[in-house]
């Protein structure tokens, strides 16, 4: 950083007179063109553009390495466009819009598109890679040591340069002590006396060959693992760098029939592009599959699977109840406290405010876990303090009440803060005017304060609703969806759609990202519709009170 | 003039970029001499990373290679490994539990290892069996663990022979107000299949049948069968509506703490709990989890911690060398034991540490009847529904309908 720091300093002088001279002919244009270039502004510009260039160059290397030319083209174009935009003086509105738009694309649009595209695949455990990856995995995991064969002490050697020369295996027969040299053509015995053998059987030197040490050999790891020396019983392969074994790949892929054959059992598994797996005639699948496009089947599964469609409605209703209860409860409590502290007759408001904000200042993760323990039947604080023996998380309604209580405690300081802010923005003259007109405090609250508060807070309430609708932590860190009906372990009484679908997608056999993506699109649709309707209504309300 | 301004700005921007770029070049420059000797990247959880580091460094200097041990939290390790592996990167060696093998194999994330017979013989037989999957050895084990009954010898001097004995002793202690709970066996609202399994097995239940070659058979599911219903009826009799021995209020978060707080005389847990028990200054003894009188042995699951060779590692030959030749040395197993007191899988290493830690032999003895925790991918379908069925039954639900439903759910999610 030391060299470039002197750079911007000297750069300040050069452009300094620039605007002065270019300015006059353009006086008719916007005033912004007159704005003098300050040293600080220029320095910020240089630093930010330098960062852009630095990040672009940093990102380019892995892209080149992975031969992602499209990604590289996008990167170069974006960077060039940014430089064009900010080095020139025109396109002022774009200068304000572009950073936000770029971040919107990178962190919102791309993930949503990626999720949507994943929803049409079977991406998940056992179906992560390509078909070629699966074939390689099937073949390499089927290499077995030939029964009864021995393992040989191994040295890796070459006739040429240790870093580039073709490799050979020098192996010693543990029984006879004869040293053989092996390469892709086969195994040939070496002249006795041409090799020096260490006590363990490992060849340390051989005439005409350079024996690689561990460092040299491991630098050529891929060559070592790829070297297969054909023998009568199978093939000699390396097991590490100091031992070789005779092994055969029991399963091999045959491109002719697009199938995998097992030479031991004689079974075949034929590739099925629909499911992305090799399937035998009796329906048995090989574990290693690949990612394929499955069309709409993830979506139809959501709609037709009884485990999902059966309890879906009940879960949806509870989900709405939870989101409305959490948002509404915290709003009412927060607003009431804000109103109380807003009263001019209240003393010591700062102390109260500080105390009330405390729950907001604590990490919600830890608080959720502490609340979970406080609701424990036998050891929990709540039952012990009140002398109860309520099985809080064991019954449907007590568990639901418990999670909403926890949300209330966690959420009201936020509502209190925003309501306080909004209340202070409402002129006192308005409420005073109502009291002059003879309205009771309740009437003035109903007719003046609350509507004005709602105009200010509606967007926050909607976003809070959307957040609570998908509040995974609130459930997963407390009840984990419990209690579960005895006959259905996949859907509990306090499950939200998000925790319920998380369990369906990841709690069963293994991670099913494609299925999870399809479900999240459904949830996205529900939340989007609810938010759109609410915002519409808010706008109407604003028109009334504005 | 504007062009000159732009030019100057661009120049300095580039200068800055070059400096930023210089930063990122530095590690690359450092790596290149490393690459000449090869780099071995090992992923382990925090505790094991510390124990492994000196050995990894020794292996590196002995062989002229660089070894990096990277700590990854245990709960993320498997997932992160599978994810980076599917993108063609990641570590060369991974350390983890043996029941990951099924998932790691189906994602093509690990390669088999070839151990000669004499080396295999140096390990505990159960440990080798645990890391064998589809007839192939997929990892080199270093430690094994299983549940046992830890009891407070001040309160309960005699090891109970059956669950009925245990309940009688516990009830007596409770009546004398010496304890508040009869048994600390973690259940929780979601149940805990791992901890209830010894009782389930003792009562005659099973999870998977076995095929002819001794592997677990996902097609023969034991949950939902009459044996499992009978077993859950016995568990229900110990539950909240029965004897009150098993309770949902005792969970993973408070089970050991309740025992160390002397609120119960018996704790069902593994070697990992002994550190807390010792710290609390409780005089304790370890024995096998007792089974039901007249029932089968209360077989706990035996889990094995193991080293794996990553299939997509950049330095597989070196990884194989490290795992097959270096990990099988007793010194490393002893060091790992000292970092995390689980019985070593290497017989020679166990003999070394056995003398100074009598608990180890007792845990091994308690696991004598144990069953290897199934590593087949289908096992992942068991945990959650089985645990919930357990919690429901302990809470007083009807065992027959609950277990039948759990069996259906499990069968539905096994491919």
C-alpha cells in the first residue's frame, strides 16, 4: 500500500485546473459539471476504482484456471463498464444506480435464478457431479486386491528427469527378493545386483534409474496414481508411495451398452438418464449417480406427496398465525410501551428505554437456546418458578404459546424503537387539537395517532411479517417443530413451512437440493403474494392519510 | 483535459490494483516451492487438529513435503467436504466418523485404501469391520467409542445387572431424596435413537437385517415389525406414563449436567462424558448398559473415527502413503487419545494407554456386545423418525400405531 499512497497525492495537482478550463464552454449543462474536484473526492474515487480493478484481477485468475470463458467475459465487461462510467463525466444518474443494481444482481437475482434452475434438477447427495465423475467414482471404488496376492515394497523411479521423466515402479518380491521394474507395458525383472535394496525391501538405488524421494514422487502424485502395471492376475497399482498391490477394477464402464459391468458377479447396471443413475434390471441402483434435469417432477412431488400435501394446510394456517402473532404481538406491546414513555408526564424515560432495549442487544441465537431450556418440564426455570408442571413443548397449544411468547420477548424492543421514532414525528398539536375538540384520549389515539403511526410503520410491519413467516431459527432452536403427532414424525405442531420443508429435504435420507429449491419457490410465491397484497393496501391507506 | 484526468486516475487505479494484486501473488509465490515437494492438506475437527499438528509436521519434514492441518468444525466437516469435493477441490485427507462412509461413497468423495493383512490384524476387529463398506476398506480407523452406564458409586455401589435392578435402586434413592431422577438417559422432545438403541436391542428390536456377507441390508427394515413394537412397549413401560425412568425433559443439553449435579445416580453416555464427570469430582465406575431381565444383551452402537483419502485430492499418492503407513503407528493413536479420550482402535496403542486409564478397558468391555453403527446411506433415514417415535412413546403415545407410522416414514425415504 505504501507506493500507491504517494500516487493520488501527486495526482491531485494534474487534474486540478482541468475543470476550470473545460468548464466555461459547458456552462449550460447541469451544475454538477461545475462541482470542483476535491482532493478527498478524487482520492475516494481512485481508491474505489483501484479496489474494483484489484478485485477483478483477483477474480480473473481462478476463472482463467477453470477455463470459465463466459464468466471471464462477464467480469471484463463489467469492469470495463464501471471504469467507463466513473472515469467519464456523463451518465450521472447511472453513477448512482449502478452500484446498487450490481449488488442486487449479485446477491438477489443470481441466487434466485440459481435456486429456480436447481429446482428442475435432482441435485443432491448421490447426484452432485457429472456422469463422468460418477463413472470414475464407480470404477475406482471397485478396485480390489486380487485374493491371495502379495503386497510389494515400492519405489518410484524414472530414467529421465525426476520432475518430467516417465515413471516406473521398482518393486521387490518379499519372498524371493528379486527386484522388478514395471511400467505401462508390464513387469520385467531387473538384473540381480543392479539394484540396492534396503532392509525393508524398498529399492534405494538402481542402475540407470533415478529413485524419487517422497517429496519428488508426491509432486507427481497424479502420475503415480495413474500408473497401472499390467500383470497376469490383474494390475500392479501404488498404495501410497512405498507399497504396491495387485488389484483389479471389478466394475468397468462399457460405452457400447452405456452400462457398468461387474466382472465378479456378472451383473450389469444400465445408465438411466431420467434418474441420473445406473440401474440394474431388478431396479437396484448404484449409489454413485449424477445430476440430471428432471423437469417438473420436484414440483409435482410437492403437490402429490401425501406427506406434504396432507398436513400442508394445517401448517400453512399455523404459519400465518405464527407470523401474524409474532408481528402483531410485538407491535402492540412495543407500541404500548412507546406510548407510555412518550407521555410528557413520564419520568426516567432514558433508564426505562435502556432496560427495554436489552433483549434486542442480546444475540437471539443464544437467547432462543436459553428460552428452550427455561421451558423444560422438570428442570426449566418457568415451571420451577411458578410451581407448574406443564409439559410446554409436549402439547400442541402450550408449545405454540411458548414459541410466540419467546418471539414477543425477542421482538418487542425493535417495535418499541421504531414506534418511538414514529411517535416523535407526529406533531403534538394534532392530539392537542383533538382534545380541544373534546375527544377522549382513546378517541384521539384511534383517530389520529394510530393511523399516522401505521402509515409510517406499515412497510416495517410487512417486512417483519415476511421475516417471521420464514423465521427458521425461532422454531429450530426451540421446539424443532415438536410436538409431533405419534403417527406422523415428519410434521410437528409448531412447524413452519420452512422448518417442515427443511426436514423433508435434508432430514431424511440425505440432502436433496433440487427438491428443497422447488419447495422454496413455493414459499417464495406465498410470501410474495402476501407482501404484494399488503403493500397495495398500504398505498391505499397512505393516499387516505397523506 | 478530461482525458488527461481520466488517464491519470486510471493509471493510479491500475497502480493500486497492481499493489492489491501483489498481495494475492505473495501466497502463490510461497506455494510454488511447496508445490515442488507436494502439499498434503488434512481436514480435522478442532480437537484433533491440535493433536495431529506435531505428527503432520514431522511427517512433512521427514519426507520433504508440506503438511497443512486445517480445523473444520465437526458438524460442518462432512457437508463441507462433500461440497468442495463435488467441485473438484478440497483436502487430501479427512478425519471423521465411520457412518459417513455411505454418503461419502455415493458422492464419490473418498477412495478405498489397501491395507495388507498384517496391518489389518493390528486393529481391533470391530473397527476394521466398521470401515468396510461394500466389501472395500474405505478408511484407516484410529479410535472407537460406544455407550456405557456410568454410575455414581457413592450412591450406587453395585453395577446393576438388569434394567429392573437399576430401576429398583434408582427408585430407592429417589424415595430417600438422594436423587430426583432414576436414570439420566438423554431423550429430548425429538428423541435420541443412538442413546435408546441399547434398550431397543435388548427388548428384541432391530434396525436392519444383514445380508449373507454380513453387511446391513436396507431392504430388511426392522422398524415397524412386530419385534420393534414389542420393544417399544417395554420402553413405554419405562416412560413418563409408566415408571418415569425415561423422560423427554432429559435431553442432550442437561443429561450429563444432571448426573454431575448428583440428581441421578446413573448416566448412559460415552467416553466423551468422563471428562465432565471427573471435573465434577464424582466417584464413578463404568459398566455395560444393562438390558431387560430375560431379554437380549443391551447392544450399544459402536462408532469408529477414521482417516479417509479424498478422491478429488490433488495429492492422492501422498495421502495414501500418510493414511496407510503413518496413521497406523501407535504414537499417533496415543496422541489423538490424549486430545480426546476415546479408546484407540489400534490394539498396540490401546495397550499403551490402558494402564493409565482404566475407564478405557471398561468402555471396550461395555461395547463387547455392541453392533457396528450402520454406515449405509439408508441409516440417515432412521435417525429422525425413530427418535420422534421414541419421544412420542416415552410421552405416553400408543406404541403400535407410533412405531408402525415411523416404519412407514422410514421405508418411504429409503430409495
